[in-house]
C-alpha cells in the first residue's frame, strides 16, 4: 500500500507476518531462500509505484514487511532506487549472504533505518550487515515483536543501548547452527522444526510455551524420527526460544508433574531427544 503525503513524498508500506506459527515459518524461510516470491513482488511494486507517482519515495514495513521493503528498494530499477530516500525495517529478518554482498544492497544500505525491540528474535534472524537501533518496549520477551508495544517519546522512539541477554542467546544459537550448513540443509532443518511445532496443534508459539506439560512430550515424539543433526538443531532452537520467552520472567517456575524447574525440565527434554 502507498501513502501519499501533502509534503510531496510517498511511503510504500509492506505487510509483514502475524504472530502465528505459520507466520514464524515465513520469516525462517528467508534463511535459505532469496528471493522468495514475496520479495520479487516487492521489487515489482516499487517499480510500479515509482512509475505511477512523482516525488521522493520512502519504503518500510514491520517483520517480514521490513525485509520486503529492503529487498524491494534494493532490487527495483536504478531509476526508482535513486528516488528512494529512506527504507525502514521494523524488526524485519535479515538476508542470505549472497544478497548482502551484492551491488544493489551496497548502494542502498546507507539509507536503511532498522529498529529492533530489546528482546528481538525476528529482527536478529540472519542479521549480519544492517545497522540497527534498539527501542524500549512495554511488553516482555517474544511479545515485544508487536510494534504497538514500542515506547514513543514525542515523535521518536525511546532507545536503549543493547539487546537483552535472551535475544543475544537465541540469535547466537540459531545463527551458529544455520550458517554452518548449506541452504538445502537449512531448508530441511527449518521444515523439521516447524513440523514439531505443528504437531502440538498450537496456532501460536505462546500456546506451546503456556502449556509445556503437554507440549514437550508431543514435540519429543514428533522429532524422534529425525537424524541426529536435525534433532540437535530442533532441540537447541526450541530450548533457546523457550528460555528467552520464560526463564527471565519466571526463573523458578515448576513443572507440575515433574517437580523440576523449567530450566531442568528443558535440559531433560533436550537430553532425551538427543539420545
């Protein structure tokens, strides 16, 4: 959608994913696919908008929409790109290395404004070259992905100096595992991870985190048929996300049946899966 302003500039906005597990998978797919169809459509849309309207252009979006805004602005025609003054990626996932090393991204990168909440998971996915600013949020952990929770003072965000320890932990865990394998293996890992999530019947990851007593055994059973490397990726990713989502807020939470802390329960679950 394009918004035209009386001052003469236009803002090209790109829709992102929602907070469902299906939406999460769309973000994870960018670990091994570039371009995806939505990215190609974004580049075409920028060209079409540039042909239809005059004046300076801004591009932006949240979550996957932020990624699409950057890709569309980078891969549109040279004529259209010259008119783009700024690109705004709000907690949008990053890109595969081939795109980041290309001339189109190099031409655009100085015009990208990327913002992340303190506990960003989505925006830190595959983040390697885009500079970013960190904003405060009124929410906790994964819920900070909602931009309506970001703190505003006057006409700007309230910024902070660094990501939370949980966000850095999840980013390091996922990045290390995915960058160590080929794109085809990344695809296999991501498909396996989300098949385990989907086995729970949950629509959102918050539903899994809020019902661990039932979710963990189901996920364990769903992952039993995977090879060792896939089981390791699945278990480490799930444990990293759950620790980020739950432990900082409820470090002493007990599993009702097991009488163990959440950290102990997650470690036991991971050990069982990796047998």
